[in-house]
C-alpha cells in the first residue's frame, strides 16, 4: 500500500561548525541527521524503515548526498542556485548555546519538487523559514499524515543572521499537523508558556495530535492526552549538532510501531548516543534499548 515508510522534505545543508574558533565544514540539515536515524530503525515486520528524502541543492554539491544514498535512502534532489548552509558557533564548555549565521539558501520547495510517493508519514523539516509555505503544507496534509519541525517556520533570515519570530500563519499551519516538534525556546515563543507541560498542551490545542518538545535535559511528549518525559544521558556533547533532528525523526519512526511512551524513551536514548559523536547516528535500536533500560532502572 505504501511506497516508503517516511518521506522527509527539507534542505540538505553544508554547514560550518565553529568550536572555540576552530571551523569544520560538515553536512547537515534535518533530512541528513533525521534520515540516517530513521534508517537504523525497523518496521513491525523487522525490516529497516524505508525513507525518501526530498531536498534542493546546487548541482556541484550533489555528491554530498551520496552518503544518504549509501544508507539506502531514496534521494530526490532538485537543482538550486546555491546549497543551504548555516554557520553554528559554539564554545566547548557550553555546547548548548550557539549563534547561527546563514551561509546559503536553496530556495522554496514547489509541488513539482515532491515525488508522487505514498508514505505512512511525511516529515516537513525545513531549517529556515521560506522553504515550505502554507499552501504546500496544506497540500501535503491532504495526502498523508504530516510531522512538522516548527524551527523551519520561526527561524527567519535577517540579512545573514538568523532570528526567531512568531509564525504568522501558525493557526492554519498547525491545523495540518499530526506530529509537531519544537524546542523549549520555540515553544515559549509560540505559546508564551515557559513551563513545558503547559506549552505542549497549548500547542496541541491548535490541532497536532502529538507534540514533541526538546530541551538540553531531555524530551517531553504530549500524546493522546498524556505526558511522557525521557532524559538525555549523554556523556559528552561533541555531537550536539543534529540533536533535535535525530530525536524528532526517531520518535516519529518509532511511533509507526510503538506507543508514545516507548517511542519517547527510545528516541531519548538514540539522541543521547548521537550527542556523543559528531555526525550521523550509526548505532542500532538494540544499543538504544540497552541504554534506555539502564537509564530507567
């Protein structure tokens, strides 16, 4: 009945990670981190989840997508005038805080960029505002359940800087969403609530069936009228970039076969492991389950 389990739509990025003044070029974007995490998961029949990534890149950067192809991800890339990218500046003693500067923007997605695929869920995961508009979001929601990372609607370009601003079309947009992801700051921006439980319930009132909120200490999920929390227990934060992308994609992928509480618990463990190593999470669900079991003792 389905062509793929999960279809992801968002810009692949060529980022610059700067830690204590030392810069390193790296691939990024939610389709990159999240797509890889999804491929490590299995469906109810025991087969790896099938994943399609829809993105936009400059033709000269298409070779970077080979890493996703090698993982067995179906990649649908449209040529763009430039590849998106963000400079993330960290201090090593506090990898939680970063400043961001836009390096490139691959342009908005159009309906014709989206392949005619039947997916169990579509994850709309832009990295900055302007990638996906309300018309495209509504069109996707008519075809399949949609998961959405609100970052790509509230993180706005202001010259080369990236700033956070309220999403003017939030009421209409969230009405299209089944799974919603935000971090603590984004949730407060949209709801005015600093307490995560209240923020999650406030966001759910706009239509999302499940709300996934991340912060430095872990993940909070509001689903089916219940709240679930699971901690991040990383031993270090060297792989902090891609945390939210990994957590959200893992949660939604796990929800295809597990109840919300179990999906939250395992997604937190996957994210904890990912944060310890820069780049993609390449572990197994067994690794995550062992950590989750040890954490819950």
